[in-house]
């Protein structure tokens, strides 16, 4: 074989380097991620045997373990709750007079184990978060963690009668936005303008704002922050804070991106072939712990606890589960602790039905500005029951798929998500799978056949009526017992009543009789695909009727 000339060899090496740098990052496999979570959880459980009320060896360890899906003895949760109750009693309900993130952190941990932070030894630990001035006193951390805690189980905004300025969720959103720096990020003390963004605080701000990204001003702020974080990312795929590359910074960015529903392999966050998870795992040790920096500085126990929940956030995203701090899917319960982590259902309801509070005040869409059903759409959007396509568009005159309809009904009734393996066309990793599973389990929807759900199929008006009527009857305690004479009398006014399928007649009659569907229509249009505004109004009418708004 001919030997390559020096010039040719140089050219070959240059091309090889170009090819190497052009290769996409090698993503951490799902199995490797699962193994890393298991190892990290085992380490935390072994080193934090008796979690206390503390930022290290306390709440973050509890949250990471609770959200990991790993096997943890019931006694672990019970003992932690007993410690919290003892601590709260000793403090007479005052966890701190200045740092209100103490309340947020403990509330998050309690929510993660199915305990009720509004009733701990007779104290409501969320009440302090109703005081705007005191919550924001310590900087942007205050409103960030107040929102994360309140939204973790869609808690009602607490009324603080001692507050000079009663807080609302929107006030906290606006305060976070006010403090965004010109470079797009946040730091602890900055209040807009010039300043250097900190990746940790920026990642946390994104975690808090994720639930409000339908608002145009939030969406713009998020885009600006993502550009900032992409620019700040180093060639190893990680981040530096206080002039040192460290594990905690990349954790907060990972949790933030997962809360926003972004792929961790998004090209904006892959540098020199290194992604965020690659970087985080570079700080891991064989025993499952994490180090703060590769130079050995910092608190490795804090790094290990944050490393665990960073991995957990990534794994939950891969599995299509709720994000780290969306704890409506919590399946843990503390022995002997009254209440739960969601608002109670009205009397006569199925015990799993929950009243969904307002969590996104002021949400609206440009294309419903003059729509007659604007109030219903905004009321559902404010509770995250229904979403728009983006901050500007709801698409009121579009149709809705069966998967989308199942989702809004499950959201509207506050039902826990469920996994079922009944339908071949509902893969476990599909975004709609847990909603279809819940709607099927609770008898709201049926499949097209025993094995086919048809998630992309459109919903007709008579199908929508049937699903809403089933929700009212099976879950909301509303009795449907119309005789044939009542059904015929109710439907007689519609010129196309004969087109209503036999199986749908009672359901449509019920919806018209109870004002869930507009009885002033000239035609029932039973087989016509129902529109998004019609569905919003129907669900709004039902929820109002049964006192779930």
C-alpha cells in the first residue's frame, strides 16, 4: 500500500477531527439512567437514614427518594413526618421569620410523600406564602419556590390575614419576570438590568415558570433564558457557578428543561459531543454519590442529594411521567396523617375526584378575545384543565381528538393518572397514555373495540355528550334516570333528533335538560365533530353544576 504523504496525512487528520466534532452526542441510554437512579437512591437511603427538617440530610433527600419510584420502607416516610410534626410543634408553626423558602421546601417534601402541608400539628405551612412582601424578601428564590410548592399539588393560594400585601400566583410570576437580567438569566439578588446570570437560579426560575408558559410574556422570558443557558454551557456540557464547574448547576438546568418538556438532547444543550446527563454523570462515584467539583470542593452530601433528584427528573421525562415537582401522581401516604395533598372532593363525589384550583391566573388567548365562550375557556385554562396551542392561539373552532378529550376530562375532575395496557394503539410512552388510562379506568371512555382506542380520531357531539354524562353519573354523584317519555320530549325540538344513535339518546337528553349543552340550538348535530369551544363550555357547565369550580 502506498504511504500517505505528510500533507495528505495532515488533511486526513483534519477531516477526521471535523467528522468527530460533527457527531451528535452519545445520549445516556434509558437502562443506564435507570441503573444510575437505583444506585444513587440506594446511596441516599443508606446515608440519610433518618431525614430531619434540613436542607442537607432532610427534604431534598426525601423528595429525591419519593419521586424515584424505588422501594423505600413505609417507616422511612412515617418517621420523617413524625420529625416534621415534632419540629413544627417546637417552632409553634414558625419555621423562619425571614427565609420563607423554608416553608416551601418542607411543603414540597410533605407533598412528595402524600402528606398535607396545610395541616401539620394544626399549622398550615402554606399560609406564610400568602404574604408577598415577606416571601420575596430573600430575593428571587422566594417567589420561585413559593410557586413550585403551591403548584406541586395545585394548592389553593393561601389567604394570609397578617400580610400587608396578599400574594397571588400571578404576582409571583410577575416578580420573577421583573428580576430577569438583560442577558436572559437570573441571579439571586438581581432585579433586571445588567448582571451576570447564575445557571442554578436560572434553572430554578424555569422550573417555576414552566406552568405559566402559555402566557406570552412568560414564553418570551423562557426563550430568552434558554438562549442564555445554551450560551453559558461549557464544552463539557456543564455549568459553572462562583467560578467553578459543579454538579449542582447542571442538575438545576436538567430539572428546568424537564419541567418545560424539552428533550435533554436538544441540540442547544449539547456541546463538543457532551450533553447535560453526560456532564452530571461525570461527577458520579461508583457508590452512587456525587461530588460537587472535580477539584474536591463543596459539600458532597448536598451534591449527592441534588444529583439523585436531577437523575430522577430525567428518568421521569424519559418514562413520560409527571415532572419532578408535579406531584399530583403521588402514590405514597403517611400513616396516621389526616388529609392528603390535594383539595377535598365535594360531598357525594367519587373519592378520587378533586376540585382543581386556579394555578394560572389571567391566562387568555388572542383568538378568543371576542368569543362568546371566552369565560368558560379562560376558567378552564386558569386551572390548567385545557391548554391552547401557544400563548396566542386556542383554536376555538378546531375539532378535538379522543386523546385530547380524555385528557381534559381527567384534568377537569382532578383524577389521578392511570396506566392500562388495554389498547394496542395507546403506547405506554405516549403523552396521552396516562390520561386515556384514567378515563378508561373510571368508565368515562370506551375503546372503538376491545383493543383499539383510536386516540387520533375526532369526537362527535353525541360521543362528547355520552362521556360528559358518564362523568356526571359515575363520578360526580348526579343521577341520570330519564324515562323514554322524558327523553323523547327533550329531544323532540331538534329537527335532526332521528339521527341520534340509540345508545346516545339518554345522554344527549340529559346534557340538554341540565343545560350542559345549549338547548336553544335548532339541531342536535349528533354525528358532527364537536369543536374545542363547545367542549370547553360543556365541561365548564358540568363542573359549575357539581360545584367543582
